[in-house]
């Protein structure tokens, strides 16, 4: 069965996020067509969409290149997320509704099942479930400016591939943090909710940086 542009987008996006195509890699339409056994149209559409998301940089007459970010760039994004999302968790603990809690608990249980079952494409599913949980906390905070800015930071291409760099222990810790955060928000404990969110994103930052840049450094050493 012929693959659609959505299929090609999903495949290439997952490979970029997992580091299969490393930062700076040149993604030519011709090479991707051969590799994925498809025509140029779905490849072109997929690269255009990835360019809009910031995962690749499209240069006129040169093609697409996997986006490159420095350690400083990524540090800044995580640190801003810690500030904003900790504030959101604090507000959520005082403003949340029963509906907010249903969404949060459903997200926690969904992520638990994904992490436990490890089905095909489960890292992509974990990423989506993680985004859903953080959006739910932001929504419960009822702070529209915080929601808008924090969501944009969370969806930046610098950190989209977090789960592809996680160990099983990192994933288990994330699931537990989400459960503890939901419990703190349910109990209307603003200080605890804010502290848990800060610790959660702080440890995510450490794990992501350690593994992402270890791979890049190892690759560089291999070329040297």
C-alpha cells in the first residue's frame, strides 16, 4: 500500500527526534525517496511540515537540514519552562475543577499503560501523552498568557525528542512525577505542586542533556 505524506512525515519526524538523522544532517528529497520507496510529493510535503515545526531548516536550492541547537539554547528553554509551568501548577492547585482532575488522571493512566505495554511506536505515544498532561496542567491554571507562552516552549523543536533520549528508569520516573503532580493538584497543595513541577522539569532537563550531547560528543570523537 502506498504511503501518504502523513506516513512519511511521521517516519522522518520520529527519526529526527530519535537522532537517527543527527543535527545538521542534509535531508535531500532524492535520498529520502529512495530510502522510503516513495515519490517526491509526500517527501516534499513532509519536509515542508517539519520546516514549519522547526525540526528542519529549509534552504533555497539546497534542501532541508536537521535543526541544530546549542546547549545554551536548550538550557534556556528548560529553565523558562520550569519557571512558567511551576507557576501554572501552583495556580492549578487552587483553581482546578473536577473536570480538570478527570483529564489529568486520564492522562496519567494513559501514560502508565503506554510505558508498561511498550507497543509499536510507544515513544511517540509517550511524547503525545506527556504533552497532553502538561497542557492539562496549564489549562487548569486558568492563566491564558502563561498557557500560551509555556505551550509554545514545550512544543519547541529543541525539546520535542525528549523521550527518545530517556532510559526506562527516566520514563518510569516521569510517569510517577505526573501521578504525584496530579495528586498535589487534587489535594489543592499549591506549594507542593509547584515544587514537583520544578523538580520534574529539572530532572527531565538533566536526563535529556546528558544523553543527547553524549551521543553528539561520541559521534564527533568518532570522526576525529
